[in-house]
C-alpha cells in the first residue's frame, strides 16, 4: 500500500514527534542519518526541507558578509585618510610658517 515502508524495512518515522525531530535535524543541516525517508513522498518532503535549510542559512550569511565588506571598506578608508593626513601635516606646517613669514614681511 502507498505511504507504507518498503517490505522488510522498518518504518523509521514511528511517531509525529520523531518526524518533527527528523525535520528539525534536517533543517539545521545536521542530518545524523539514523532516520531517513523511504517512500517517494517522504523523499520529496526531505528534499524540500533540505532546500529550505540551505535558503534559511544562505540569506543571513550573505547579509552578514555584505555588512562585513561595507564595514571593512569604511575602516580601510579611515586608515587611508589618517595616513594621508599624517603625510600632509608637515607640508601644511611648512606652508603655514611661510605664510606667517610672508605676512610679517608685507606688514613691515
């Protein structure tokens, strides 16, 4: 009869709670392998659960990765700005000193 385990094989989904346990294990991508579907419909449901787990995990990981990249770019831009500022500071001080000297000469 359809929906029953194959002849000679024991039904691994003995109860609704054990079926829920299998579903959670599959969604969390642990998959111990001690409870596997044996019917076509069970395999279809298992496939959908496995695909759902991939989607559930892939979306947050991509968001975290994109945010990390944004923060890393911001950090490197700040570091580059500090480096440029440090390089320009001596030149700025020199120009400032020359302007003060020039102003003092013009005022005389």
